[in-house]
């Protein structure tokens, strides 16, 4: 089994990898702005800086809920918080439309973590654009989650699928598969599980997670 230290290191590597591009763009934009005198070009630099700052902020908000402890929330997270971070990532992508099907006002924190990571995996798979559908409901003491990516081409690493099934050996994990392994382990510890199915034009992932005892009404 992967140690918590190794998993934390892999997650940090993933975070740094994802943040390198927008933060690097901020640094480059500031350098250009310092040397540029033309008003039109300076205005263009400012637009690029604003775009890079937005992407950086959007990613950090996502990481806070999807990877971190999500401090500031109790046992449940308002659904609108989860929706806002995914909506922001989708707005930064190209050619992706999104549909939500969640009637609950809040979901258990572990379920939100699983849902966000599945949504991120699905969004990454839509390399040529497409549709991202996310649904969740409380049913019979469980939280049921479905995330579907549909598009002309689906890019899905088989190792991510293996990680979702807790089939990767510790030495096979990478920063790319660490998030999938994390939520699969979380689901397993809760007594639930994940599943997925991929075709050339779609990727469907699901989760069934028991509700924490204190939240079952």
C-alpha cells in the first residue's frame, strides 16, 4: 500500500505541475510589461496577466476542495461551492459545455472530494471539447455520483482507470494517477467504491459512497 508520505509527495508534484504554466505566464507577463512602452501592447500584457491570475486562482480553489482539508466547512459542503470551482475550470477550457444534475443543497465533504476529482479527470479527457455532465443524489443512505465526458475524442490513461480500481502497485503511482488513487482509497475506506466505462466518444465514471452516520437524516 502507498504510504501517506508518498501520496502527499505525488499530490504536491501534481499541484506544482498544474500551477507551473499559469504562474510562469504571470512571471513572463510582468517581465514584458516592465519593458514594454507601447500603450496597446501594455494593454495586451495586462489582459494576459488577468487571464493567468484567474486561471491560477481557479486552480487553487479547486485544489483546496478536491485535494485539501477544505477548512471552513463542516461535515457537508454547499453544492454551489463545488459547482463554482468546476464551472471556473470549464470556463478556462476550450469547447466544453457543462450540465449539472444535483438537487441537494449540500453533500458530505468526502463525496464532494470524489465528485470534483472525477469531474477533473473527465474534463482532462475532453481534449477536443465536448460535454461534461455531473450528477449526484442521496439515495438510501448513500451518495451516488455520476460524471460523464462526451466528445469526438476521449483521452484517458488506462493507468488512471487502474488507479480508480486501486489496482496500481505503490511503485506504479505517479503524479498523474495520484488523485485517482486518493479518491479510490477514500471510497474504499468509507465502504463504497468507484467504477468507470470508456468508449471512443465517452467516459462515464460513478461512485457510491455511504453517508457519514451523523449526516443520515
